[in-house]
């Protein structure tokens, strides 16, 4: 995916590979992933959908097909993400509101999704 600025509008269009990192912020898990962007469509490792660049730091993903039977809402590329573009790298971040867990030493746990991606050459 090449990310270009045309009249201050960011355009995502190409294939990126890298790591998907998710989980409670103190117990993050990392897996390999790939995301392909074309026009306003995207195809991630576990589903496809449409996306909209909202501004210079926010993009919204709307997954319309999930390819896994074990769909879990926080493990798919869906919802609002902040993004940073650095050369051929794209970082997508989503922080979930803290939730209360009564079975842990701390009363609240924050969850995070992050895609650390590099454009394929």
C-alpha cells in the first residue's frame, strides 16, 4: 500500500505485511499479518471491508466479511484507528476503554490493538 498525500488527503493503496499486536497492555501477543488496500476497500488476514481516512491521524475500518469462525471483535481490523506513516511503514493503533476485572490484582485493564506494517516491494 502506498500512502500518498494528494491535496492533503492520504490515499492508502498497496499491500503491507508485518505484525498484529493485541491484548491487555501488560500481556500483548504478536502474530504475522497482511493488509491489502485498494481504493476504499481493504483485505486483512481475517476479513475484508471498507475504510475511510477521516483526517491526518484517524482512519475508520468497517469489516463486512470475517473469514474466521472464531470472530472476536477486538481481533479484527474494524473501528476507529489512529495512524502514523513513516516512509514505507504504517502503524495503526486502537486503544479500547479500560474494563473492570474482578479476578485480577488491578481493578481495570486496558486493551490495545496495533498493526506495525511495512509496504511490500
